[in-house]
C-alpha cells in the first residue's frame, strides 16, 4: 500500500518535472539577445532603413510583440530585469556600475534546478560570474568586435574572427556537439552587436555603399518644448561622436595626439588580422579621402555623420541577421524546431538619429521600445502581431511558464504565454512603469514615468520637470503637453497612475517624489 502510494507520488513528481505548461514535453529554449538593436532597424517592425530577412522569418513563424518596452533603458539593468523578472530597485542593478547578486532567483537558475541543461555565450555585463549555467563563455565587460576575448570558468582566451560569428560558432558547437542530448536545454546567445563602436564584419563592409539611408524626421530637433534634460544630454550626433572611434576617420597626421575615446580607436583596429585590416582599409580609406576633400560644416557635416554612423550600425545588424539565420538553420537540421522556443530580443532600443541622437537611456520611444519575437511551434500563433503593452520584465515568467516551472512570487512581470496562444486576457496591463537612474556618461538626467497606449508622462526629479506626450497625435514626441491646460485632466490621471505603479512595484518610499 505504502509502496504503491510512493509510486503514484513518484509518477506525479516526474510527470510534473518533464511536462510543460500545456502538457507537452518540456520545450528547449534558445534565447537570442542583442545589444542596442532598435525595433526601427528590423524590417518585421516596419523599418524604413534596412532589411532583416532571417528575423522576419522568425516573426512569420512566431509571434511579434508590437509594443514591447524595457523598464530601464540601459544595458546591465535591463539584463538583470530579463533574468530576474523584477524591476531594478528590487534586483539591485539600477545602473551599469552596480554589481549583480547572482544568488537571487533567475529564470536560468530555476530552469537548471528543474533539470534543464543551461548554457550562455556572449555579452553578460553584470560584473559577477554567471550563475545558473552548466556552461558559460562570456565577453569581459562590453567585449570586442574583432578577436574577441572570452572569460570561462577555466580562464580567458581570445578567438580570431568577428564577435557575432564567433559567439554563434560557440553556441552552435555546444548545441550540436557538447550538450547532453537526453535533457531539455536553455541556450542563451547574447551578441555584442550592434553596440557602439559599431564595427562591421569584413563581409558587410561594402553594404549600403552607394545608397543614402533615409534620415529621421527629428534629426534636427530643437527641443523647444521640453525640459532641460533633452538639451543637457551628451549623446548627439552633431557634438558627441568621435572622429576615429565612432566615425572611422583616423587623423590625417598619424602623430597627432588623440582625445577621449579616439585614443582607443587604433587599439581596436590592431585586434584585426592583417587580412581583416586590409579589407577594412580598402573600404574606409577611399570614403575618408572623399570626406576630407569635401570639408563639410554645419548641417551637411551632421548629415554625413548620420550616414557614416547608421550604415555601420546597420552593417553590424546584417551580421546579426545572418547569424540568427545560421542558428535557425542548425535548429532545423538537428530536428529540434518543433520543440524549441526561440526568442529574439534586444536589451533596449537605440536612437538612430531621432532627436539628433545616438545611444539610449531616455524614456522616449526609440530607446524605450525593443524588438521581441517568440517562435514556439504548436503554441505561439504563427505570424501573430500582438498589440498589448509587454516588457522585458515579463520574459522570466514567460519562459518558466513555457517549461512548466513555477515562478517565485517575487517576480513582478506576467507570463506572455496566453498572448502567444492567441488569447486576449481582459485584465492585461494598461500602463507600464519605467525608471532610469544613471547620471554619468552621456549626461542623461535620471527620470521615471508611465506609458499607456496613448500617453506618456515623464518626471525628472532633479530638474523637478514634467513632460507629457500624446503619442497618437505626436508619435515623434516633440510637443511636450505638460502644463498645457487642454491636457490638465489627463496629466492628473497619469500622475495618479504613476504613483499607483510605484506603490505596486514597491519603489522605495525615499524615491517616491510624486505627492
Ligand atoms: C559604453 C559606451 C557608451 C554607452 C555605454 C552603455 N561608450 O560606455 O556610449 O552608452 O557603454 O552601453 S564606449 O565608448 O565604451 O563605446 S550599455 O549598452 O552597456 O548600457
Ligand atoms: Ca545595451
């Protein structure tokens, strides 16, 4: 009697551990994250400036979230949110200087405890060694585009080649050769690209050679209706890009002493093999000669900088797209497609010249938005485009749910699985909360705010300044409506909603600056 009860309990336990939320076998999970890839540079997200055929394929086969946002538009904080399913003030990584406490619950560690084999390759950026992984090989800090160095449990090593290719090679090798084929797996592939300093691979150096990339409507924004935050930033294409480091124009006098990040430019080129260096110079030297001859000034110079910047950024993305394709092809070839969830996200968005900027941080749309595509054959509706407001905050619970693993109550997001299945939960959130608190590089004022389907309210505590945008009438966010009588009632409601969210997400009282 006791023996058969034991057997029944054992059966129930084993079944629970090997079946996903929908009663199928636990799916494998391949999670691809890029660094600073704006949705506006994905053709499935209506890009006006590039084509990403392999990401589009993923979207056609899976579900694309049209309104996916980050909670904190900067790298390490966003990564900590993805991993823990908690806002920055809960997980402790509020800016890029904070050190991640790897003892807290993350979706990889919970999947590992549930029997998943877990592996991580590429950018990590959380300062402490990864936890919750059976195998990891990560870039130190921001990593390098050429001859990237990897840190592992055993030490460091450099691999010749281009970082996006090398990271994918490592992931594919693990997928096809190294993993234990008898267990479900989580494979995280986290690219450096397309992060600054936007160095393309040699196979894409000539892409966009003879084309003009369309300029954003707000390239020459004058910030006239805004708080001082937009004027005080140091991330403008006009004033804050370095000729060598960012724009690939070395000084004409090789003996010239260089300032700022330009001092690192040569070191980055020296990481190339002689053959790569020859290809690089064959692409850039003639373009640079022509640029110097033109002697551009004023708006013409800004326009030239935009073209140089955006082409290199998009060339980095072309390589990401190729490598996502390699990964999808290998998943197919290994016969894994039907039982593998594939996720594509970026840690946040990026300014592709909107408001005259590069970088991220501000709560305006180009960096608040991120691409989020999830393919899960048999579960996620193929070709579906969801309009709900979703966030990086939701990913941990989504993947745990997909694996049939319970989420700890500490997590603050919501599983996206009903949306993947095509359901329309009536109580889906109608607003999101955002907070950014790093004051340093690029000089962006700390701020927090709320975004609904139609409106966005932002508060800059140190300036005691408000901004309010009507996103339906003003999608470019150039008309600040804070203090506009016509929007007074809307502003009052949004302030209340902002305060409600701060209480709901347990923002510490000391930070609660809205009465
Ligand atoms: C580096 C970049 C910045 C960038 C931060 C944060 N400078 O400091 O331009 O904003 O990273 O980026 S660089 O000269 O080192 O390229 S993040 O994605 O890691 O948050
Ligand atoms: Ca980033």
